C-alpha cells in the first residue's frame, strides 16, 4: 500500500481496521501466536520476559524446552510478570492482551512508515483522530 500510493494515511486507515478487529476481539488468538527460539535453559534466564513466562508454563505442563528448541505462545496479560502473562499455543486459546497486540501493530506500521517520516507518535495521533471522527454525531 505504501509503494502503491506513498500515502501514510491510507496505511493508517488499514491499520485502524486491524486495531478495530483486535478491540472487538474478532481476531482468532491462534493468529497471534509468537514463536521464539530458546537460547539457554529456563533457570539460566535472569529477566522475566514473555519467553521465560512461556518456558515456565511449558515446564509446569511437562513440556520443557531445551536450548535450540522453540516456544510458542499468545500474550494474554502483559501487565503480569509471571507465567500467567502468556498461554502456550498448545493450550486452549480464547483470550489475548489487546493493548499488547495493538502496540505491535503500531510498531510494525511505524517501521514501514518511518521512510515517510511517520513515527509511532504520529500514527497514534492519526488513529485518535479517526476515532474522534467515528464518534461525532451526524448533524
């Protein structure tokens, strides 16, 4: 879309439709699975990352992952720092953290639109203006 029109607003309008789908919970959580390759043993990690939370969940379920293997998960509550912040792709998936995935969408759009000098802040401002327009009553 950017190559075709060189119009960041068109990209942001498409982004708005995806954000809207997320917020309406109209996205299948299986489409939001994140996969990361494990680089060390679970006990060797010092930071409480999403991948570590997934490794801890996997261990709890008897699905331990060794270095070199992958772990796949969906972020369900990124505000938490425990294994409860994610669910493994192999678990029943019925929820996801809308804010987390919205942020990923905006960052992805910013990486494409940065060539046209549109950064995350400007994209968010544009999305807000679209939201305001959609709520204005017809006169």
